[in-house]
C-alpha cells in the first residue's frame, strides 16, 4: 500500500521503488534497450545520496536505524562509509517487503540480463535473510544470484580502486558468514561459495582483522581432506585472486594486507603455492611485468611470511638479474637514488639531534 502522505521518508522511498519498477517494465517491454536500461538502473541505485535526498531520508528527528521499531538504517553509523541509494533501499525492502515484490518479480523475468544479478544483490541482500522461502529451488536461485551479483560488483570496486560496495561486503561477512543461524539459511553450496567470495575480497575491504573469526565458521567442503582446512582453502583462493589483479594500487594493498596470514597453520602444498605466487611478483619481465613498487612490496611480504631462507632467495634473485643486462642501468640508478636518500636522511637526523643537544645545553645554561 502507498505510504501515509505525512511520512516524508517513506513517501520518498516509495517513489524510488516506483521509478525502479517503471524502468524494469520498460526493459521488459523493449528487448533492444534492455542492456542500456539495466546499466542505467544499476548506476542509479549505486549512486551516492546527495545532500537534498539525504535530508529527506535521514529524518530531521534524528538518524534512522533498522530495528524493531521499523526505521530505515543509516550507513552513517560511525564507520566512515558513505551512504548510497542501495543501502537505504535494501533496508526499505526488509521493512516493506510488499513494495519490493513487483521489482523482484520483474528481475526474475529478466534473469538473463548481465546486470540483473548486480541489481538483485544490491537491493535484496538483506531481504533474502529476513523472509522465509520454503521453496528450495527458489532459495537456491536467489542465493546463486546473490553470490554472482556480489562478485561482480566487488570486481567493479577493484577495477576502480574504490569502496562503493563495502557496506554490502560488510553485511555478507559480519551479518551472514559470522552468524551461524543466518549462514544456515543458505544452501550448502551457497555457504561454500560465500566463504570463497569473502576469501577473495576480505583484504581489499580492510576487514582482515576478522580472519580468525571467519576461519571458525568455515562450512564443510567435500575436498577438505585433500586440500586442507579452512585456512588452506582461504589461502588458496586468495593466491588465485592475487594472480588476477591488474590494478597496481590494489595489488600493493593486498600484498600489505597479507601480514594477517602470519601464524596460520598451512599445509606444505598451500605454503608453497602462496610462496610461488609472491615470488612471481618479485622479478621484472613477463607475463605480469610488476613495477618496482610491486616487486618491493612482494619481497617485504615474502620475507615477513617466510623468513627462513630469505637471504638465499635474495642472492639467487640477484644472480638472475645479472642475466638481463638491459635492467642494469635502471637498477644502478635506483641503487644510487636509494644511497643518496639514505645519506640525506642520515644528515638531516644528525643535524636535528645536534640542534636539539645545543638547544638543551643553552636552556640549561640560562636556567643556571
């Protein structure tokens, strides 16, 4: 039913749902324009809320939060996460599921569209865990769409080196994967897929501090006897993810976050796999062509996680570099720059310490 006219926030959100429904109906009626319409709709719901809309959604009476009193949650809860339209719409469809049914039915009819799973995961990721779906086939379909759509939008964040969909990831991790009662809502295969999804993107969204909690909630994997425990599965998936990264700042961020793997008990095959992955970023040349910054970050991480044998590794790497004389000029120049910077820093430190001693001695003389 339409909201009461005096409820400004509900009226605004209801109007948004009507616009989403109209665009989906246009897409259903116009096959030639479906892709463009879905792209536009996805861009609209992933848009950050402007000041005018924020004033309407965040009621003047105070920040609104999702609770038993049927309020809409604000993403501005002290986490520093920006507020996007999909944030408030996802909460709205939990509070008013009847208003979301027409949109959901239209998305189901348009499953084959490339952005359908993106939109479903953004709008209905909370709704899926608050409704009781008795049909196991429907639950499996929705769960698969959630995992697929979430994977796609997280890759968009990686390609643009942004955190636009961080609130979605936090929900899947903190409110689903780490909550056994909610995790069990998903079919067994979807639970495994969710764990693998989190393993791929957890370090990107700066939530590696919850790694131990996640490893205590690992679902059963059929090949766990061969692959290893939850830590092994996590590291294997993470190693594969590293090999797919092409955005330099994101890759460096991942390499720096790998420090959280210290202390994990891994099988020899898993450790070798991770070590090989890191070593592939330490040498110049194809196929990755890692930059100097990436190579140094990989060396630092490799030495941190595998301190045994670090000196022989560096010696072997040095001799292999000698086989590529076209790299000598750049290596020599970088070495000279490093020496100059080191000497400069030492001189600055020496001058500062000398000045401090002189100032302290002068103050003592004046005081005496």
